[in-house]
C-alpha cells in the first residue's frame, strides 16, 4: 500500500473534463515523473494529488485517508507542493520566504521555535541559497528564485514533495541544477518526489518511475528503461523518433526523426 | 536589515515580533491619541491639552466636563473608530484580492452605503438614525452582491475587483438619479453626507462601532497568519495548510462589516481605506498584510484630518472627507516620489 494514490478520479474544471476514471499509484520512495503532451492533464493530476483540486468523482488517498477529509495542516506536514505559479510578496527576503515554509508546524503561540530556525538554515544550505539569505527575492535571477522556492518547500519537511514543472523558464544549466537537487533529495533523504516535466530526456534520466499520460489516461508506467520506446513516444506525443542509449547514463534518449524523414512517412 | 526578534519561553512557546512594525504601531497609536487630545481641545471654546486630560480623568469643572465628555469626546471616538475600521477594512480588501487598488471606494461599498443613505434622505426624508441604518443595509447588500456575482468556485482577486467596479458604476448612476430628483434641502443634506463628516456625532454612533470592533479586530488578527501566507498565491498557501477559501470568506465578511458600519457612522470618508494600508506598509517596510499598523494609521489619519479641517476652516465648515482626500493623497504621492528617487519602486 503506497502512501499517495488516486482511485478512479474524475477531474474537471467547471464542465471541462480533463480525466475520467484515472487511477494512479505513487510508489513510496520513488522519484516519479509525469510526462505527456500539453493539456494531457499532468498538472491537473498533480493538483488533485496535492488536494488543490477536488475530484468530481473518485478519491485521493494519503496514508489510507481521503485527503480532503484530513486536517489541512496535517496534510501540509506530510505532503508539500511547489506549484507552477507562486507570487513572492513585495519586499520579502530569502530567509523570510523560506521561513514561511514552516507555517504548518507553527501555531499562534508557537510562532518561531529553535527547530524552525534550524530547519530553515538547513533548507537554505541544501539548496545553496544561504549566501542569499538577506537579499530580496525580487532581485534574484530566475534560477536563484526557483531554488529559494524549493528551499521553502523543503522547510515544510514533508516526506512527499510534489513539483509542477520545476524547470520551466530556466536555462539548461539551471534545469540540470534543479534536477540534480531533486535527485539528491530523493536519494540522500529518502523523500518521495513527484514532478511534472516537459523534457522527456530529463524525465528518462532522472525518474525512477515514469508515468506517461495522454488525454487523461495512463498510456504506460514503469522504470524509464522498461517503457521508453520509439512506439511509446509516437503513441503519447505523436512524434516519430529513435530511442538510443544516453551515452552518459545509459538511460533512454529520445532523438526526434529528421524533418524530411517524417515528411516522407507522412506522404507514403 | 533584519529587525525580527523572537521571544521564547521554556515551555516551548515562541512569539515572533517585527521590531520596526511594532514600533510603527506604537508611534501611530500615540500620534492618534495625541491628535485626539488636541482635537478635543479645539473649537469655539478652546481647552488646553492639560485641561482636556484632566477632564477626561474626571477632574475638570462642570463646563469643561460637558463640552469634553458630551460634545467632543464622542465625536473624536467616532473619528478614531471609523478611521481604524476603514484602515483595517482597506488592508483586508487589499490583502485578500492581492490588489493595492481594491478598497471600499473602488469596490462600490461606499457607493452602496451612499445609495442606502440617499434612499432614506431623498425618498423618505428619514431621521439621522434611519439614514444610518439605510447606509448600513446599502453597504452590506452591495458587499453581498459583489461576493455572489464574483463567486465562481471560489472568489479570486481580479474578478472581485472588476465586479466591484461594475457594481460601483451602477450604484453611482442610481445615486446620481436620486440626487437629481431630490429637492434642494434634501440634496444639500445628501451631499454633506456623501463627503463624509464627523460633525454632530455622539455616543449613539460610538457604541455600535466599538462593539463591532471589539468582536472583529481579534477575529481578524487571529487569521492574520493565514492571510500572510495567502500573499503567495492560493496554491502555495493551500499547500502550506491554509484553508484559503474559508479564511478569505471570513475576512471578506469582516472587511465588509467594518467598512459598512464605518460608512454608516460617518459617510463615505474618501481615501482612508485606500491610503492607510499603503502608508502603513511603507512605514513598516515589512511584507504581509500589515493589519495592525493599517488600523492605527487609519485612526491617526482621520483624527488628524478632522483636526486640520477644524483648525483651518473653523468647526463644521469643511467635512472631514475632503481633508482625508487631500491629506492622504498628498502624503501617498510624496512617499511614492521619494521611494522612486531612492530606487525602491
């Protein structure tokens, strides 16, 4: 029995149904990555898993309990979320923003314990933003800012951490930085990570468990080495390609077919 | 740069205090009280600050006691409470909608209250109490209408502001119509009411305001930590364990009640709800909704404006709303200009 799962959920915004009868298990201690074309429902699924979206039907279970029925702060001590869009308040410093991650551990008479202080320092050290502690968040570069937000989510100290496209808007070096950090959190601290990623090659390289989604259905799931094939990529993304071994890691590497080759097959 | 102090007890309790923000609150409170004492002493029978304090302590002569306790103290208290309610209400609206432009003036609550008051003045030639009740009902009804119209699986900042502006336009049109059909006596009374004035306020206006503040201020402050988290967006704060929709609904109701009651008591005093939170935030230089400092700023601003208007134009010549508009506006512009020079915005 895994800690986090969705049982035949129907997810919709107003009347627009994104997924029907979708069941997902997040393996404990995995680095699960959800991939799929735009609008396949991957972010929606993440929102449902993190109780930001209530399923119309079905249920999301956290530690065997329906997530919506659990006390909000208790969920927040178990499961963290880094959403796609977050707003840094005007004039907030890095240390203050990271400190806000301690909210679920605090109360009106327990506003800032020594434990809070320690965890914030630790989270900033892990994400390499300690030197930025007194800087204003608005002054930082995109890569630094993303690290700060991850530090905030870390300060929440949740065994499960969900990240919605954590590498969007970052250049290649910072994308790899963030993914390395995720891998570290997973390997060294044994946290269960769930991330939505756009880049299939990144997903194949870093994930221990891959979920390929198309039109709200799971097309395949499993270890990247077992499931990523040219057929799967064509089925999920509608793209002809070759899958070769990544010369660095041996994980699957997706190489799209050349434009002319694709045009030729389309014509024949 | 960091001015936060933490006080911890051996039992594991801890309180976090932003020293600068706390200092601002104390200074604003002192300023509001000092202005109140001076304001009580101002009028056709000037009384020195020392005598005012003596009389308030119960040691004045009979004449002073009548002037201070019966005539001027209730007016000043109404001013303090109205300013505090508007400052707090404005800070709540701005924080909940994450929009510095959203204030009761912009959202149409002031206009709604005005419509209620105008109906009583123009159509029923109502008494002062009836006008107050009309304004209260008008403000609350407008608040409810905006909330229901803006509701779509939760209330979001921008939609609320836009719906508020739409409702405000409609109600303003209704108010204009009511003014054109009124006779000259009612119209004069209506215009004075619409500018916002403290003249002739007595204990009857103090008690409901005081009671409401006594209930709502603690309730709001208890939820301030959640509101602070909501600055970062619904998803981030929701993920941190804030019950976003519940906190938002509760604080919106509190903000509508505060501003509607304040408006019913003194008319739609312009600009306090809009400027007080902005001014407070610039003084504390701290992120977060700055609720307490906005409250104190509102009170200080209104009492100072009332004093300035009496001082410059004589008692009851110029409604306080005119002065708050000028004073608050100029102060805010000055702050914005100096901040721009310092490169902070």
